[in-house]
């Protein structure tokens, strides 16, 4: 898993999920509400071996960002203040 925090002061509430097959970058002073799910990958469902093949894109979350409760962030997203 490749999850990198650029600086400090990250707040994760209850039941957050981060799944990284490529890269998730999180800026400083970022707050995650309860139940946030972050996935930088999808199954490559068109492939024969789809359960083992993935499509990935990095996720970048800038600094001073608040991700609200039960948000879902998918591959290739960029969030900033």
C-alpha cells in the first residue's frame, strides 16, 4: 500500500477506508469525516482475470481539505481547498 502524508495533522474519524494500489497523497491539515472510503483502483472487469487485474490512477488531496462523512473518493481524483 502506498499512502503518503505530505505533512502532519491529519484527522481520520471512525470507519475510514483507504486502499492504494498506486498512490494516495494527502496534504497537511486534512480532516476526514466518519465512513470515508478512498480507492485509487477499480477491477479491470473487461479482462479475463478481472478479479486479479486492476486499473489505477493516483489520488491527490491537497492541504486544508475537509472530506465530509460517508464520502467516496475514486481513482484519478484531485481535491484542493
